[in-house]
């Protein structure tokens, strides 16, 4: 049985962030990460002792680099560490589960080399509701677009697994797994709701299957 979603008032408003271009975390999604840089090893260690929360956010290449690092998009996603393992060569293998999107209010003092922010969460309170979204078009339209997308790249997908996924889980997984550009992934993150995100995903799959994308999908 899935873990109960937290209440908005129980979530931190100040937390570390991991800036990583091309890495998309969505509420309800599961993002595997390999942590090896000393500052991010420290970040994970601290997060494990403080509720297991940190945020994922992409650098915004349109912004100038600041004292703490590259400029960041204003919207990211707060995640919670839901699995953790340590390797023999001192790396951490974690899974970060998306909880709620956030807006960066300001950066606050760094800690042990990693960046921290004060964030606004209330505008995304709907992210904490149980997944009940339905596609705004027949599911087959999305599957057809996905077939064309994989066929263009000559890759294979686990169609049995895809067939068994609820609509909202399918859209979340595809948005996170498909190798869209950083700008496209940010647009998916910032989509108003599930309906808008599903429409944007379908459009991106159609564009890339026609040769309009920079990359093809990864095989699974």
C-alpha cells in the first residue's frame, strides 16, 4: 500500500536543493540518483536526519551565474528519499519520490557546500491529492504517439508494463524518463495540472517522432 501523502503544514519551507539539468522530478514520480560529489553526499546525509527531504531544480541557462552557482528556474519539486544504499566506493544510491512542486522565494545560507532555499509550497497544494487524473483524450492516442516515438529511434519499450499503468502514473513516468530537452522538461513540470501536462507530453512525443526532437528515447 502506498505511503500516505503528507499534509502541507508538515512539509519544510526551507530545504536543500540539488541543481541538475535534464533531471525531472514530478509529484508521485520516482527518480533514481547516484550521489558521489562530496557536497551532495553531505546533503543526503543531512537530509536523512531531517525528514529525508530535498528539492530538485534545473539550472536556467538564460540566467547569469551567481556566487552560489548557476541561476535556477524558479519552480522545482520537493522530494523525499524513499530508498537508500551505500556502495563500497562510498557512493549513495537513492530513490527520490516527488511530493510537491515549489517556487523559490530566495536562496539562503549554504550548508556544507550545498545550496539551500526558502520556498513557497501553498500554490501547489493540489499536488498532495491522491492521483486521480484522467487523460483529456483517448488513451490510445497517447500510446500511438509513444509507439511512433520509439519506432523513430529504433528502440523498444516494456509495453506490458505500460499497458498496466494508470493514466496519471503513465504520464508522470513518461515525462520523467523520456530524454526531452531541459526546457521541455521544465515546461512539463510547470504545466498547470494533469490535463495540461498530458497534452504537452503527447505534443512532444508527436514532434519528436517526426524528427523534430534533438534526442530519441531510451530503451527500457
